[in-house]
């Protein structure tokens, strides 16, 4: 019962953050810590919450506490590195950024099956305009977890940022739907690209597919705003006779 209570508090804290109730979020974490101060999961999840709220200093402390309790907790190790990266960026420290990259590469040898590590390192390399290396790490993550549709979305978005290659990006993201046709992120991303291409009808259809797959109220509200904006643009284009210019 004791452990169930702690796990329930951790999960409820995550739900509170999704509803933007930060005070309740951290109150639940505080209660969980009082009940079980040596629970690695507590510090992992609270570290993630601190990171999401841009409190890198406290996130680093929690990730370090988690790893001290469980040195083989791969995700905590890697997210700790990512928190240090965010801190280095905020300090405009290129030497700090390079140290983080080297730590990721070192610990990937220790945890070669940790998909999260490849994703985080690839995102860092994208930020640093090291696109070729980022692409290799995204592909490595896909090789480890081929059924993870989100990975294919990230790799597709990399192609857009790197080469401006819309066709390849669309093909990669569509590949995500082939492996998981319930991935709302795939439909949302394809819809967003179609809006940028002026294909509003296709965009609305894609957003409509994403909506029933939403997992949180915030995600649902975000998708409705994207869809409604595309609908409004389509109506305006139809009334002004611009359909042929923006796509059908």
C-alpha cells in the first residue's frame, strides 16, 4: 500500500502539470518524498518536471539524486546530461556544451539500448547545426525501436531543417503512420506541413485524424486550434477565390 501511494502521487503530479497546476504538482512530489525519500522514480519525474518548467538547477539536483540511488538508471543519467546541456546553453558556454556531448557519447557505450539517449543527443546536435551526426543518431534510435513512430517524425523534421527536403520529410513522417497508425504526432506534423504548403483541405483531414488520438486536454486544445485555423484559412480562400493558388 505504501509504494502504491507514492506511485499514485507521482502520477497525479504529472497530471496536474498537464493541467498547468504547478503548485499541486510539486506539492504531490513533496508528499511522495516525505513518504519515500529514497525512491529513484520520484527524483526522475520531478527532475523532468523541473526541466519542463525551465528550472534547470533543480532538475540537475534531482537527476543526480536519482542516479546516486540507482547508478544504472539509464534515462536519469541521460536526462541529467540534457539538463546540463540546457544550463550550458543558458550560460552561452560552448565548452560546457561540448562536455555534455562527450558525456552522452561515453554513456551511450554503457547504455547502448537506451533510445532516449540517442534522441536527446540527436536533438542537441540539431541545435548545434551538426545535422549529419544528428541524423545518424535518430536512425540508430529507429534501429533499436523500429515501432516508435515519433522517432520517424523527428528524423523527418530534421530533413526539413537540414536540407529543406519536404518530400523526404513527408515520406519519413508517413512511415511513422505505417508502423503506428495511432500516433497523433504524425498526423499533427503532416497537417502542419500541409498548412505551410497551402494544402489546407489535406491539413484539416490530418488534424481531424489526430484529434481522437489525443491523450491530454492540452494536446486536444492545441490540435483544435490548429484545425480551426486551417478551416478559417480555407473558408477565407474559398470566399476570395484563392483556392487554386493555395492548393485543394
